[in-house]
């Protein structure tokens, strides 16, 4: 646990839950940006960016599974000292006994709830991200078709610039092989394009409703997934953290005792298990600390480069002195609102760009014309 936001009771505040929910999205943006910057010097990292959804889903699958197994909390919830508890509502037979809990009994998570929690936190966001990318591609294709016309009416670049061979025969063979797959793909894309906005709006509406009810203390479930699984997120106590540490130590000692094989093999397996446990235990803090350190170093060097490459800014020069009136010229009146030509108050003021003096439009037009 990195830090714990203050509050009273076991019920987390709305801001704790909101911060825990937004942490994976912020972490993904930071990791993607960091890998993109590193890919400028290491081109093989572009393969990670090509499969960004799969890479991040695999990373979160490892972190969420390990966190739920050891702490009964998600990756982000464990950072805020929160724990997931199974909810069982009991009938209020004795009001004096159930006055403190209001008929709600919390217990540890079951195996089914852990597995479904991983599905809600990793699998469903992965499919939603893929649907969002398909929707964006289909929208861009339709926008391009509305501007440039359907793609079927334009020239085929491969046949037009291919040079050699019969383009009609090659096109006919290709269409015969991919016609069924292309039609099925287009139907799926059209279905996703039509249904995804409604699905996205429904999910966002339900999420907003649950968050508003949680903020108003009308429900104990922060999201639809927690309500479907029957899980409350509670604030962990110091005793629970100590008990959890001892429980993890017992589980790992039992796993080491189950190792089979000769003595050297057991030592090798034990060393590998110790390395795996250490990496998983410090993956949460290490990942966030590494991303924070990378962003800080990037800001440091970027600000230094901007200071070096920024042009030197000199103070503005003082205004030039007012021009001197010629001896044989027209004297300027003391009142700035009077025209120097007609000695009357200016009507329709007009400025002469050469000298900057202001006259009546009729006076200066007549004077310049003469």
C-alpha cells in the first residue's frame, strides 16, 4: 500500500473510489507514451505499440490476478488500502443484534468472485477497446467515402501501377477468394458501428448513475460490476493488513514445501519462486515509480532543451521621438482633436500612415489630391 486517503469508517470516500478507478487508464496512457518515446531509439518496441491493447491487457491480467489472490483487492484499490468484501444481506430478525451492520454481512471473496472480478477489470475493458477502435475505423472510412466517394469507384492502386499480368484475371481471382470474408467483415463492422454508440452510452449512463448514488450514500456499490458480483469495497484496517501478510507468508511456505525433485532442483525452483514473488510484490510500486521517474526526467530535459533553443528575448526598444514640424509647414494645434488643415474639430478622422498625423478625411483627401 503506497498511501491511504483519510476518512471515517470502513466505507471509502467517493474520491478514493474515483481515483482507484481512473488509475489504470492513466497508467496505460503513461506506459504507452513511455514505450513510444523509447521506440524512437529501439525500433523493435514498435511491435508493442502495434499490439497495445493485448500488451496492456496481459500486463493488467498479471497484476490484477496477483493482487486479488494476495490482497482481495484490485491493483489500484490495494494502493489506496482498500479491500473487496463479499456482501450477504441477512434478514433482520433481531434489530438489537443487527443495528451496527444493518443486516449486511461482509466476508472474504470466493474463487468465483475473484475470477469474475478479473473478467470485469481486464477482459471487458479489452473488448470495449477493440470495439472502440473498430468503430473509429468505420467512422473514418465512412467520412472518407462521403468526401471522395466509395472505394469501389476509384482506381485500384495495385492493378493500376502493377504493370505486368492481366489485372482483370488477378482481380477476379482475389475477389473469388475473399468475397465471403469481406462481406462478413463489412457486416460485422456495420453492426458494430450501429450498436456501439448505444452500448457505450448505456454503460456510461449506468456508471454515472451508480457513482451519483454512491456519492449521495444511496448505495454501497460504486459500479455495475461490483453490484453484479455482490462485492463491497471497504477500507482495510491495520489488523487486516497484518493478517494478510502472515497469510501470504504461510501460502508461500506451503508452495515451497510442495516442490518435488532432487535437492538442487528444489533450490533452483525455490530461487525462481522467490524472484517471481519479489517481482510481483514490487510490481505495483515499481511500475508507478518508474513511469513517474521517466516523466520527470523527460520534463527536466525538455525544459532544458527549450531554454537552450529558445531565442533570446530583448526588451522592446523605446518609442522614437515625435517628428519636428518644418518651418514652412503647417503647425500642429495644441488640441489633439482639431484638424491641422481646417483648424476645426475633426470629422471622420483619418490617419496618414507615412507620418501618423490625423486629419479630417475630406481635408486630407483634398490636400493630397492637389
